[in-house]
C-alpha cells in the first residue's frame, strides 16, 4: 500500500526532530524495532517508551499518527477499479502498524474501500518479504501463486514474492515507471 496506493508516507524525519536527534540516528534505531512493530509484536506505545528512555524526552502523543499525512495515488486506485470491473479480485497486503492503519480509514477518499480484502501485517503477525506473508494471503483468498500479481515499491519484497512464483511489478511511481502501463494492460 505504502508508496503505491498511498504516497508521502514517511514519518521518521519528523520523529527525529521531535526527539531531538538526526534522521540517520532515528532511522538506525527504528531499524531494531521495525519488524516487531510491523508484525504486531510491539506496540507503538512501547516504542515511544523506548524513545523516552533513549532520548530523555517526554512522548505524550502518538507520533506515528501525528506525523502521518499521506496522499492517495488516484491513478493506482483507478487501475484497481478497472481490474475489479474486469473480474479480478484485488487485495491489499501491507506492512503497517495500528496508528497508520487507523488513520487510513479516516480519509475522505476511502482508498481501502476500493479493495476486496485487506491484510495488514500487524494483524496477521507476518510481514513482507517473508514467504509466509503471501502464504497467509493466498491461502485465505484461495489464490495459487501462479495466478497472483504483486505490486510493491521495495525490491526485497518483490524478490520474496517472485521466489514463490508470483508475478511481480516493482513500482517506482507513475513518473518513473514505464513498465506499469504495459503490465496492467494485460488485465484491463
């Protein structure tokens, strides 16, 4: 979903400013907790307690929610709508966590309403690029890997899906992705 359906999803720069450190420092620190947050085994409040201890700053608000102000990629939603109109089932499989997931449901554009089903990593307790992520989704949906298309902006996630035999598209954004139109034209 991030950087494909939703754009401008980054929050760590603002969190770094909030706690009084550099982006590099917060990015490195966050890297130790990213998987636990995304897989739903660490709560954002536990991460904020860590930030308080490490940076000696009070965190009395939900920083992931406070600084999360994405925009909707209308072109991709249009493609999703066309795919569904042509009989294809479209689902979201996203590495995310509760504050961001909750914010998305407040958008007036309702981007998640365009999909047949939603799989958030923090709810299924598994994230990309682990093969189990696609096994859970494909199993729930009754999809074979050979009949599944996966679009993502991260190469390691594309490689994880491709290892299972899933057809993939590495999405760079509309202005840089010449393969996207040809990729989708097969199904529209």
